[in-house]
C-alpha cells in the first residue's frame, strides 16, 4: 500500500515507519523540521506542519507511478500550545480525504477516550473519569477527535492504548519476521496484543513497538473499521506457560 504517515518522527511514529517499511509498504511523511528527524532521505517527504492546509493538501494528493495514496496513518502526539490539534486535523482530513480518493484512516488515540458501547472495567472507568477531569485540554482534544471521526462516513480506526512504554522487541523476533506470510504475521501480533472494540484488556500498558505492529496489522487486515479498539500488552507466553506449569504441579 501507499501510506501517508503523520507524526513519523515521534516516539511511536518511528516504530510505525520501521514496521510499514519492513512489511513492504510505500510511505510518504509530513515532517515539520527535517533536521534531527531521522527520516530516511529516500522517502517521499513533505516539509511543513500538518496544520498548514496547503502542506496537507499536497501530501494527500501525492501520486507515485500513477498510484495515489491508499491510507492515512497518524501517530501524532500532543504538542505544547496546540490544544485542539487532533480535533482540528480530524475535521480537515474528513473534508479533504474524499477529494483525494482516500477512505482509510488509522490513528492512535488513548484509553481515556470513551466510546458508545464501552464495557470498561471498574478500574478503567475510574481511570477514564480521572483523565477527563484532570487531563485538561489533551484529553478533551482526543475525545473530540473521536467524535469527529465517528460522525464521518470514512473507514476510520482509532486505536486506544493505555500507558505506552519504551520496551524493545526481542532481537531474535525481528529476524524471524522477515518473509513471514501475512496470516502468520497476523497471528504473531495477536500473540502480543490483547484487543477488543469495547472491553478492557487485563493489562495497563503496552510498548510503542507493539502498538505500531497492531496498527500496521489493522491496515493490512482490518477488523475494527469505524471502531476504536482498546489495546494492551498480553502476558508474555513464557509467563503463561510458567503459570500453567506451576498449576499442573501443585498438589491436589
């Protein structure tokens, strides 16, 4: 696919860029400041701010060898002073993507966002209430972003992770993923990420790299179109095996 990635130089965006490239997708990016962004020079790079309508329109209209963009993926995080960044960007994308012939959008939201139909645990309901009360403009911006997308007729997905960690993947895992068929890749992502459209995962954190893998998996094999799945890290398989082993060896 040809994908426009927003927020590619951020802490999650870098993993998304790597994951998209590793799976053979063609990526275009919008970068505010080329210096220090660590974006490969051979990518299609649009310089400027995503809030600039001209920059955004040019990026969305990108065509390479007769191929327009297939999707927009956003890993944009909060910015100081930009208290309505995500809501405003959603409004602009909803208006501009159809003109560019693009229907698919995947963005990274947050577990504090509430969605109609949610069956969050008591723990997560309390966390959401606290976030909405004390999280200020950042939380309101994310909630309003969801409301804009949910009112549109585009094929959107907003991934809702809890606390993001900087955990790195197993170095052996990356090597094993080269040339892995899509179906196997899909199962591998499910092995490390617990996800549901409305129910709370059991854990309260997830690594940025796992979120990136889930987002690209959703791009390739969509299961949550017009939905906002809650995601979190699964308990590592070795921990599950250890627990089962202890249970089997317990007397009685």
